[in-house]
C-alpha cells in the first residue's frame, strides 16, 4: 500500500477518481481498521465512511432527504463489520 497521506476513491456516480490528503495519523488509524472490516482497501473504507457521514448530515439538514430508514439490527451488523462493536 502506498503510505502517502492520500486516499483515492472512485465515485460510484461519476466514475471519476479524486485524491484526498489525510493526516498521517488518521491514515494509520484507517489502515489499522480495514483488516477488521468488510472492506478490502483503505480507499473502499474511506469512501464508505464519508458516504455514511454525508448521508447523515444531509439527512439532518434536509429534514429527511431521500434516505431510507435503517433498522437497529442493520446498524449493529454494520458497526460489527467495521470493528466498532464486538
């Protein structure tokens, strides 16, 4: 893996690739979490986390938005796969 402070992610909507610079300490934390997750690469993990955070922020600011409600079991399963829950 390239140890630069960047992560590249392919956008599922446009098919384009963008580069994002991350602090080295943050990149190390992400890289440590990837093996305990359902993701194969740091890029996939970062893209997923950003999409999740943006969806929540947009949902809060848009008053509901177009996002489906997620049940508690699905959230717990996802958090376990990401290594946040045992």
